[in-house]
C-alpha cells in the first residue's frame, strides 16, 4: 500500500520527524479491510490516525491497530465519522484532500 503525498507532508509538518517517519511506514503496511484502495476514504482514515497521533503520539501503535481491526473506530475517535469530516480537519488547520 501507499500513503498519499498530502498525508505524508502533513505528518511531517505536524509531528516530530522520527514519529512522522514511523507513522508513515506503519500506514504503508497497514491494511484497511473492506476499504477500496486508493480512495479519498483511504486518506480520510489516514488523516484520522494522524489527527489522533498528533494529540497523543505515544498511542501511535494503538491507533494503527484500531484502524486495522475496524477503521470506522478510528473515524469515530477522531470525530471524523460524519460527512463533515473535511471541516473537522480544517478546524485543526489540516490541508483537506
């Protein structure tokens, strides 16, 4: 799998370099069951993980595993489960896909 350039650049803009690198590498190998790849929804899940990691970097592995188990839980935890998810991202000063 891959990580979009936008997710990659936002991770490196927001997180310490070592954490951003680790996150991007984990996202590359994490499967999101029943989610078409590549898609805007794939980026949505990656952004939800990034938003959560931005708040609590020490839980990076927890959030990645949560997405692998059921990516909808990550969307709920990040407040991005609704159709207003681009607004949620923009309120946190993220570039919206």
